[in-house]
């Protein structure tokens, strides 16, 4: 009775590790392919706070702060003014 439980636990751990590796690979791919100026512009236009610290944490040296900042400012300038 104990053997099936042990086998199930091993398979669960192996599956979780495999899923974690897939998520990491997907995140790395997105960080490498990101157009940081467009990401910044989208964030700025949507009214999001500056997310540079978050992207830096997630993407490390693949994050390009200068294009992101420039895009963020561009997006802020085209953000519609609140109607009042």
C-alpha cells in the first residue's frame, strides 16, 4: 500500500520540476524577445506604475532599462486625460 503512494509522490515532484523548467524557459524567451520600448509605452499609456524594478527582477540583464524608460514617458504623454 505504501509503494503506490511513494511512486505517486515521486511522479508529482518530477512533474512539478518539469513544469517549473518550462515556465523558466518561457519567461527567458519572452525576456529575450521583448521590445522594451513598446513594453514601456504600453505601461505608460495604460496608467500602470513604473514597473522597471519588476522587469529587472524577472528578466535580469535581459531587461533594457533605457528603452523601457523612454517608452514609458512616451506612453504617459499620450495617455488620455481623465474626464472630469
